[in-house]
């Protein structure tokens, strides 16, 4: 049962992210995970690494692709980011594994890409901190949102609870404490929020092709 949909730590009941360009190109001693080339790590060699990434992503412990995505404030070339993002989307569809997205000031591009490609696999924006308007634009497109230690309260209050997931990412705050904060924002019990997070994670990871 996964309640923490995105973390960089090896902890229970969590989906650990393996950052392909900086972590070992193997999966020793970890449970379920996602793998991808982070937008911050995109460079001229990234596309040539995709066959290696695909080989790693075929491991049964890899249940999602990413994090991948688009980031307008990092140092990576944006055109290269777009190309590598597309390759991750193609890999997600090919392997029937959902997509974990890093998105910074690129909601319009992510939505336009989703609308243009109409992917079968589920997409999730992790670490979402945007406002309620951006949140609604994404969920109306069918893209799930995951929130962590820091989030926009109005956004968290406004989106459907079945489109909301929880994560620790790089925070050391326990997922139960994050759930408590989100639950308070929504006016529900912490246990209820954790149950929804688990159910939504299960639905996200079990998307059929």
C-alpha cells in the first residue's frame, strides 16, 4: 500500500524516485520505484541514454516513468527538455507505466502536450505548489496532482479529492504529518486523507494501456 507517491528516500509505503543521470544505473536493494531523467539533468547526451533508461524501466520494480518534465527556471536547454520529455512520454506509453512530471512555470506546455497526444497512461504532476486556477486547468485535463510539505492551500481545497496524492519528495517530514496538513486544509480527518492518497496512488499505478 503506497501512501507516499514520490520520495527520494528508501522508506516504507512509498514510491522511490531514481534519478537516472545521477543515481546508479541499477536498482539494488529498493522496492517499487520510478525512473527518469530529471529536467535539471537534461543535456546533449540525454536522448542517447534513452535505450539504457528503457532497459532499466523494464524491471518489474519500476512502476512509473519519471520524474521527467519541463522547467523554465533551471539551466537546461528548454528545447532539449521538450525532446526528452516527449521520449519519456513515448516510453510511458510503450511500457504501460504512468508518468511522473516535474513542472515549473510550464503548465500550459504540459496541458497542450497532453491534449495533443491523448496518452492512455495516467500523468501526475508531483510537488504541485501552483494556485487553484492552475490546479483546475490540470485536473480538468485529467492530470493528477501530488502535494508535499509546501502547497497552495486554496489549490488543495479546491481540487477533487480523488485527483490528489501525497508525497515527501526531499522532505524529512513524515507522510503522516503532510497528510495532516492537507487534511486540515480540506477540513477532513487525517486518516481519511491517507486513505484517499492510498486509493489514488493505487489507481494511478494501475492504469491500463
